[in-house]
């Protein structure tokens, strides 16, 4: 197992995973990239088909991921089936930062849903590409724009809430 570098560990801390050790984060490296990567693939497919229903389902998944710490359906799929195949640990519950990021992602996905429903293809593609960029950065580096926004809005840091 390759140990994650310090920057990627800090990025995961910013997502709220401060309760995990560097070794635990390293073991979960693939698992924590699974959901954003799968979402990117489905968003690309949805943009190709220009199908609002695909984005509608993903919007619901994003809402579930923001409402429940263990409710994102792709995380559930990973924990119940795929982790046994890949021999990796179970994903921990999603911290508030990750759940906030899911809510922001759901807004982009909802924008794409409405845009494709009304045949406003350019807007649907713009919402889809925005989602792909954010999820792609997170899947590649573990840096999450939504978590960064959460931490700045609510005054949290890697060590927890700021005092003052």
C-alpha cells in the first residue's frame, strides 16, 4: 500500500476526515475517489445523451448524500459490494464538509436536469462541465471546492471549529 502524501492527507482533513490516520486515509484512497469518478462518468454519459432523467437521478443521489452521512447510493454500493471485491476498508460516514459538497453538486446536477428538460443544451452542458471539473479535481487530488467553501463559511479548519 502506498502512503498518501501530506498534501492529499491535508485535503482529506479539509473534507472532515481528521479522525482518520494517514495510514487509514491511504487505505481508503481508492474508495474515496470512487463516487466522484463514477459520477463524472455518468454525467458525461448524460451530457452525451442530453437526457434530463440521468441528471434527475444523480440530483436525488446528491440530495441523499447531503442529507445522510451514509446515504449517498454510490457510497452504499461501494460499502456493500465493491469493497469486498477490491479488498478495501469500508467508507466511514461522510463528515459535514463532504455532505455540504454533495449539496452543492446536487445544485449543479439540478441545473443540468432542468436545462436538458427544457432543451437548453448549452446550459445543461455548462452545469455538467462545472460538475465534472469540481468532481475531477476532488477525485484527482482529494481537494474539494465544496469542503473549502464549507470551512470558510462555518469557520472550521483541520483542527475543528475556530475559536474567537
